[in-house]
C-alpha cells in the first residue's frame, strides 16, 4: 500500500503528501511483531466488504484532513467503507509501524506459520532474540499466548498477541510443544533489528538474495550484495508482502539503467516512478515469487518483467495494487483510505490479477531449484 515516507514520530499528513508504497502485511505483522503472517497488520481493524460503500473514500479523507471527523467517527467510517485495504491505527500501533519502517520491531524474535490443521508452528527464530535465549526452535508448536489458545486462530491474531502493547520489556508467556513435550516459556519483548535481507553466495559467482520486506536501507544492501555476481542473481521475493516503494525502486535501479518502474494515480492525478541510471543490465537475473508476493514486491517483479530484465519463476503473485493515503487525527491515530492504483511499465495493473510467472512451478516442486535451472539457462553456471 502507499503511505508517506516518515521519520521520527507520525505527523499530520496532507492530501498532497509524498507517497511511499508499503507492504500491506509483512511490515506490520512480520517485522513489527517478529512473526510471519498471512493477512493484516497487528491490531489493524480491517474493513469487512459490504454491498454498498457507506461513503466515498475521498470524501472521508477530506473530512478527516479538514478536522471535521474525530477519531471514533473516523474508525467507524473506515470500518463501513467496504474497502478491504482501508485501515485505522491507534497512535501506539502507528508508532510501532514506523519502527518497522526503520528496520526495527518490538517482539520476541519468532516467525510463525499456520498449518492446514490449524496448528501454529514456529517458522524461524531470530538469533540473539528472547525466543532464541529461551531455547525455542523452528518447528515448535505455539499452543497458547498469555493463556489464550491460538490453535486454529488467524496468523494475524497470533501476531497481535505476540506483539501485545508493542512496548519493549513487557512480559509474554508462551506454551509450546515439541513432539510429546509441552512447556511454558516466560519471555520479555525487546526492540530487535529486522532481518529483511539474507544473502547466499554460491559457486561460480551466483548470488541468492532473499528479501522479506522493503524496509529502509534494503536497496543499498541489495546493491552491495550483487556487486560482482557475474554468474547471475536469484532474487527471492516469496512471501514478501511489500514495503517502502523507494526501496523497491532502489532495488530495481540495481538492475536497470534508468527508465520507468511504475505509474500510479492519487485522486485521479498520475505520478511516475523511475529507476536511477547506471544499474547492471547484463548479469543474468531470475525473480522467484509466490502467492505471498504482494504490493511493492509485485511492483518490482512486474517492472523487471515488463522491462525484459528478469525471468520470473514460481506461482502467480497476490494481486495488491491499490494506493492508500493516511490522515492523522487529533489523538495521534491514523486513518488510511484507498485513493488510487498503480500500473506497471507495460500499462497493466496487478490489482486483483497479480503477476503471472514466465516459468510456472508446480505444487510440490522445488521452486528454488527450478529458478536456479532457469538461471543456468540464461548463461549462469549451475
């Protein structure tokens, strides 16, 4: 989703604010809480679709910016808007969100996933985190958080419980299971660095770069990681629900020599995003995606595909291409409403459609192995 680029504490945002594309889920669920989820940000009150909109979102945003709507009324208007991507954040929730933009989050260092059975499993444990110190491992089942059974609950709800108030130093009790053994772990949340980029250097100068979210500094880290990767680059965007559009464009700039990345409209007015000049246009490049690739990650994927710079491998992406603009209320809360959509260089929209891969990967197939095979076919050694 689109938001203004901010630093420090949130401020009042005018309707002409500079916009920045953010992921709709990961930053607020994965990064802000140390968990990996499948839906909305922790604490976010997502609107439920209804047959008819209660009010035009432009009118709602204008009423908020003009000071004619208070926080309680704004939250009600957002919930009645019928827009699945509109949201209302308390001041505390938005402050936590801003931390995530800076590449930090308050949590215990757990990434979680939900099995078809409803079990909540630990997908990853962050090094030097409270969870790591307590001996929690990937594959452990999270049975309850602060006495509340989480089996069968949405991942976003689990994420919200892991985050709690979003304050470092607060306590949280987990009950976990590993095989036949169940035990309790008393942890204290901490302010942790978000591990949004991981790099693996393979033989023959092939580099695998996994980006979980586009937080501040990701573009620079990617450009540094791929420097000298003459054998090829595999850019893994699976499960990446988006992030700062400036960082997505910065990553695109590593592989393009200027030119169009995307266009977007705000209240009907068109705006344009361009790559910087001087990127590497020769090194073989494959982008790996799946149904969890969303928003800014789809913008990056589609731009590289439309520009003929990369071969996209995997499954169809999520299809999140709408633009949201936030408005600050008197108590520091933030209402966010959809104001437009973005389009890729070829003019296509991903909203509701996603990006189709050039090479589809069947269910059960090793997607990374398939991507490396394609990379080899582009001239990179296997």
